């Protein structure tokens, strides 16, 4: 194909222009050359010397150079030699223009890379034709280079796109693999999903083995392609060949030498390692030499993470189950402890009741004997102390079981403090403590349970007295801040509280260091009751101490009420002196308790009959016709509630005074007693004078005109007498 046809095939060459360099020291010749070549439509650059020509060559690329041989400073041959030294112009066609050319000049010119000689004077058509050939050739080469560059760029782009698509597909696959592997925290499920992604897409056969807690192989699953379809089945470690086990161990123990191959097969052992810990190993038999080992290795890394997560989750589940089991055992143990404390307290009340009654009998019989009076006073204090311990134990068990129900009413906190002081005054006086009280003159009203609030104050004062040396000082202060809370402070100058004990002083059974004589006594439940009873009233309690030997201070905050209450508007107490002549039936399966009560009531002038169970009581009621029945609740065969209901159905006891005497003193127990027909509810061990006071009040009411409404059941807890001796 002619050059012009090839040129045309590459595109429209008129749109491109080439540069032609003309070098001659004569301006008129430059003008002639420029005029002749302008018709070609290309850029004409003129240089008047070899130096100017070299400068132009450094700046641009020329299609052809017309170079005069004879120039004053640097002739054409020297200029041509310098032109050939530049990389850009090393192959640029040079046409020498000369007036004379011999054979030597011609040889020298061609040796310098000249492509032609033109003699002056020039023939315009010949010059134009020769220059046009080289210009067209230059443009053709330029286009060929550009096309080649475009093809190279296109091929590079295609290759880059293919690589990008492959990387995208691989990234998508690995991302999907991560989601699939981490979708379950079951180790066996994750292992099966790994094999399902490997077989048959990447490998014809694969086996995954995990390490147990001892570092031994524990084969979970094997997968292979059988008759065109994958098959997965569990295997045992013993089914692995010796070479397979050795390869797995080598892969797990050393990653620096690369994945080892199994002897005699195409299988490769890959380690499953994450965070520096070996999880297991993977045996992969690719089946083809061009297997995608990069993806297989990535899958192994992601599988190691998923399997480790599954192992950790399984360990966590086991630990959670163990902790749940331990927690359940602790709860059961705690429940049994609470039940034991409640039962122990209840059972201790039964022997305390006859002891207290018998003690009162002895006191009344020995009023003129000093030593006997001294002995009865000691026994009375110890019985009261033992009763207090029993009550504390029972209250702790009730609070732990959520069985404490407050009987709230609007009351003056000053009266609560006064009652608490009176409760512990004998103990304080016995240790010769100086008690200072700072109580405001105005009433401090709040909603609360009088008995429980008194118990709080009494426990704090008892605690202060217990841990203060004889002759020490105790201070009780009631402050009413402006924030709507009453503040009760109980402080002492006693032995103080160690810093290590201070945070746990309100914990159950927590006590300070004891001496061998255990002179302080107690069970370590008093402060626990204080905190829990205060919290039931919506308040808070805290303690501070400067250390051992520097005393302690307890602060209680209780919410106050602002309602105006007349302190003089109190319910009148019925005080009546018991008269003789009542028939009293005592029903108690504890023979000592029944006999002690019978003796005491007989000494008070009553006719008493004691029986041991409900059947005897029901048999005696029509004959004995008692005015008053003192009835124990915890009777064998038939409990006291049922006996009370049946007594109310007997004409002789329909209007009798029924008094429940029991170790159960909760609100629900009192309600149940009221429903059964009891008039009063006494908690063991009851003060004997309480019983006489109830009988005296009942006799006084019978002597007055009948009231419009029958009297309601009134609970009298132990240690809270209705009248003072």
C-alpha cells in the first residue's frame, strides 16, 4: 500500500501539523525555503546558526531538518553530529542543502545520518516533494505510536479491570464466607460450613480437625466430592493416617516453613491459628495444580477466628451454667438458712414462754426474800435478753423472705425515741453510761410503724452501749432539716470501728473483733435490722468512725410529713384492774407452758383448767364453760384456728374472750386469727402482766353497757405491754 494510502487509513492527517526546521545563515535563503514549504501547511521554524538549531531541537520534535552545509560558526556537519547526540533527534531525517557536493562530503553527510542532498539553486517542486515524504512518514509514525500506546493502555485497562473484578469477587466471597462462618457460635456448625465452601469449589477433598483442651486432635468433619456431589461426614481421630496427623501437627506447630504436604498424596495441611493460639488444622486436597490457594488460606484464617469464637462461647456457656448452678445452690442454701432461722426462732419461743411465766410466779411468791428477788431479777434480764436475740433472728429471716409488713400510722418521732430509750435504759444504767438527749420541743411527725421505729432506735442505743466502756458517754439527737427529712444521730465515745469493718458494718452477722470473753455479746444482726427497717420506711442510714478507740456515729434520715396533728388527741387507754372469779381455759401442747400459765392465773384469783390439745379443749368447753380461753395456735392434729372456729360455734364459749398465744406474729397471722374468731393475738414469750391486762380490760368492758360495735382484734407483740406495772 502506498505511504499516502497508509497514512489516510490511519485517519485525517490534515488535522495534524508537523514542525520543519530550516537552518541557514543567509536570511534570503531562509525566506525562499519558508516560502516554498508553506504550501505544505506545517509549522516552519527557521534557525540562523547551528547553535540556534540546537536550542530549537531541545524544545520540540521536528519531522525533517533542512541543514545548510556551509555556516560560519558551526558548519552543517558539526551541527548534524550534535543533533544526533540528542535522544529526541537521534533519528530525525536531515536533508543537507549545499551549492557544491563532492563524493567526500556526500559520504560524510550520509555517515552523520543524512537522508538526502539538495543542491542550490533548489527546485521548489523537488524540495517540496521530498520534504512532504518525510513529514508524512513522521506523522504516520506518530500515529502508529499513538495507536500502539492506546492499545497498550487499553490492554492495561482490561487487565486492571479483570484484576479488579477478580478482587471484587474474591472480596465478596470472603465477606460472605465471614458472615456464614460467624453466623453460628456452634463449633461443629462453623466447621461444616467451612467444608461446604471448600468442597467442591476449591478442593476435591478436605478434612478439618480441632484441638481439644489438651492440645490433641479432635476430628470434627470430613468432606469430599463423590460422583459429582459433595458428601460430609464426621470421623474419629484414629481414622486419620499417620502421615495426615504428622502433617497437621507440623502445620500447627510451625508456620515459618510453609504449609506441608502429606506424604503420598496431593493434600496440604493448613494451620488454623488466631491471636497466636492454635485452634486446629485443615487438610485440603485441591485436585488441580491451579487451585486458588490464596482464597483457601483466607478461608482458613477466617475459619480460625470463627472457630475460636465458638470455642470461647462454648466455654462461656459452660461457665455460665456452672455459675447458675452455684448461684442456685447458694440461693437454696440461703433459703434453707432463712427457714432455719425462722424455725429456730419460733422453736426458741416455746420454752421461753413457760420460763417467763414461771419466773413471774416465783417473783410473786418471793417478794419478801432479798436473795430470791435478786435471782429472779437476774433471770428476768437474761430472759428478756434471750427474747431480744430470738426476735432479732426472726426479724432477719422475715425481712430476707419479704414477710415484714409495716403497720404505718402518723406518729410523733419524739415518742418513738422515748420508747426506744426506755427499752434499753436498764442495759445502759447497768453499764453506768451517761446518756445525753437533744430532742426538739415541737412534734416531729412522720408516717411509720411505731414498733419498728422504736426497734431501730433501741438497736442503735443497745449497740452504742455494748461497744462503749463502762461509764462512757452516749448521745441521742433528733434534728429536723429543711429538706423534709428528720435526722436521728446516735454517737458514742466507745471502741470505735476499724476502717476495714466500716464498709460492711450493716451486713448480716458482721461483727468486729471479739475478745475471748465475748463480753459484748449479740449475734451481729442488730445493725442489719436497722438498715433494712430504715429502708422499708423510705430512709437511709450511714455510719462514720475515726478509727479504733475514737467512738462512732450513726445517722438515720427519715422522710417527715407536714400535716398538722393535735398531739393531745390520743386514744384513751383502757386501764382496768382484773377481778377474780373468771374461768380460764389454757390450751397448749407444751405441758410446762400450760402448767406455768395455769399457776400464774390461779395466783391472780382465776379458776384455771389446762388441757394439751384441741380435742380436749372442745370436750371441756361445754362442761367447764370458760369465760376466757388462752389458746396456742401450733397444736397437734387440730390447729388453734380450727379450735377457735369450733369454740365460737359452742353456746358456752360463743361470747368468751379468745386470746391467741403463738410464736407466729406476722400481719397475716394476726389477720388469720381475727378471721378464726380470736379477740387478741399475743406473741410468745408474752409478758404475764400483758395477759392480766387483757383479761382486766375485757372484764371492765363487760361491766359497762354493751358497745355498739364488737371489739376488734388487737395485736400485742412481745415486749410491748398494754399497761405498765
